[in-house]
């Protein structure tokens, strides 16, 4: 009898999900294994043979085979990346000159220093790869896309960084022409917004609209972090999801093709202006796949889409899986929105389709629940006022994004009336900054808590158990959930 159960067919989409899950497991576990073991192309050939057998037979008994194929692919891809980073081990503690491209917007640190993420091109004149974290005193204007030459002592990296360099000296900055055109458009629009909306409200509005978090004043940034609102002013899936939903709903009554085209343009445009980070690579891929599925009348099960998106991003850049906090939080939040949120909505409110306000609040709470243990493990603290802050602020974020855009566009078209056009955005953003600032001042706003990996595993086991309970009670099909609807 058990034999016949094993011979039952498995849908190819689930085999894809299992293969991708194997890729994730292999990529993440590769650094713990001796280097070079899986560098041979023979492993890729073996993985391809196993995958072909699995997808040809499509029976339950081949599930372990396709999982092993995925693990081998992940191990091989990570082994190649690890060998490219191996030379950094011999450079730790040495003075050197690094040439690299600024991959993301530059941060301003607490001591007013510049913090750059450099995609390394050369080290002391020798070609190398990897990403190095660099801090330096202010040196004119450094922007995303610039080629920077820095000199200093290389120290060990952290997270997904191959190395770090503190208090480096900037030797030279080169700006390619025409450079990052999308960045120039974004910064030009940001300048117009600042003529219509005063600071710090202008920076908050730009954080909502284009994910430009690094222009926020340090005190406001800290208040947002304490209040648990940082997730709405970083270039992430939340901002992108709002834009895609607005574009799709605005044009779907006119034409499905126009709705898909406008929403797709939003995805590409937002990624262009915000830059490709671990969270944005995930957000763009998931939103794009969700849009395609909606357009062609198909459905992606979250348990297929989640490992697929994770595997694709790791194959492009395996270092995302090596303790990159942004990548971890991005996928945890995605799981919360796509799995926990719809189950909660169905369990609490029945078959009634949630309106925009209830949908935003439900997804926010679900994302908070899904990311909480990772944040506590990483930072040793969590916000006690996060849910209240999100209830007061999040429903108004789409309106704030719209009013900020109107203010910037109005400043371009009617410069003399810029402050008048920007007045509604200013008032709304003042309310939001007031909420964040006042809640952050509450003595019990944050709690310090130290946990270990075992607690994190236990937390997710309980959360998974609750989801299974809600699923069994409601009979809700997760296949019906779509991030862009």
C-alpha cells in the first residue's frame, strides 16, 4: 500500500519548489564545508541527470532525488563564489588600495562619516570580486554608481561582506558618464520635493515614495526604528507592492494589458531609482511573477514562489544566503504577507474580501510576526509600540506617497506655488513624524532581549502550528493569495 502512495504523481510546480529549496539549502550550507569539494563540473552534470530523472518520472519517490539535485547546484554555485572570495583571507590586516563601484546609496554614519558598499573591481591593481564595507570621512559628493579608490587597512567582513575597511582614505572618485540616469532623475525630483515640503517631512515622503531612507536625519531615523516603522521607508517590497497595486487597480477597468504594462513599469522604475539590494531583488522578482500570473490567469502557490525567488536570488549572488540580514528579513516578511496574513484574514473575518485598509493592517501585523525573531536575534531588542505605530501610520502611507509625488510634480510645473501644492503632503507627513517621535519617547517603547537560535526555531514552529490550525479551520487555499491584488 505504501508503495502505491509513493507512486502517486507530483505536479511539476512542486518539483520546482523542492529543487529550489535544495538550492537554498546547498547555498547556505556551503561555507561550512571544505572549500573546493564541489568545484568540479561533474557535480553539475550529476545534478542535471538527477533533475531530469525527477521531472521525467514525476512520482513521489523522486522527491528526494530532485532535492539532492538542487542541493548540488547550490553547493557548486556557492563553491565558485567562495573561491573568488578566498584571496581576502590573506589580505586581512594589510594596508591596501581598493577600487570599486558604489553599489547602493551612501549612508551617513553616527559620526558623520560616509558608509559605502563597494563592489570590488581591483585590490592593489589586481582584479578581484566581492563586496567590501567601507567607512570614511566626508569626501565631497559620492553617489551610487561612482568608481571609488580608497586606501586603508582591510579587516574581516561581516554578514555577506568579504571584508571591511574603517576610516579609509578616499584617493579618487570617478563618475562615469552618463552614469546612473535613474539616480539622477530621482535626485533631481527629490530636490524639487524639498522646495515644496520642508525637512524632515520631505525626506520621510521621499523614503515612502522611492525608498530613499539614507537622506533621513539621524534623530528621525532612530525614532522610526524604535517605533517599528523603518520597513516603510526602505527600498523594499512594501513600497513596491503599494505602487504596483495602485497602478494595476487604476487601469484594470480600462484594459488588462494597460494595467499589466503600467504595473510592470512601476516595478522596473522603482528598482532603477532605488538600486538593486537583496530586499529589492526579491521584491522585484516576486512582484513581477505575481503580475505575470495575474495577467495570464494563473496562480502561484506561496510555497512554490518563495523557494523559487530565494533560489534565483542566491544563484545570482550566493552571498545573500551567508548571513545577509536584509535578505533574511525580506523573505520572512514575504512569507508573513503571503501565508500568515491571508490565513488570519480568513480566520478572523470569513470569506469577506478585505478592503485596502484592512489588507494593509493585516499584512503589516503578519510581517511583524514573521520577522520578529530575526530582528531580536540580530539586535537584541524589539519595539513594544510597533503595532500601534503601524496602525496609526500605515493606512495613510499610500496617500502620503501620492501627495509627495504631487508636491514634486507641482514644484516642477509651478515653482512659485510649490509650498502651496506641497501643503497637504506637509501636514500629513508632520502627523507621521509626530507619531514616530512621540511613541519613540515612551520609556517602555523598546525592550532588550537576548535569545538564541533554538528560541527562533521554537518561535517559528509555534507560528507554523498556528498557520496549520487556521488553514484546517478555514479550508483556505493559499494558492488564491496574490501579492499584487
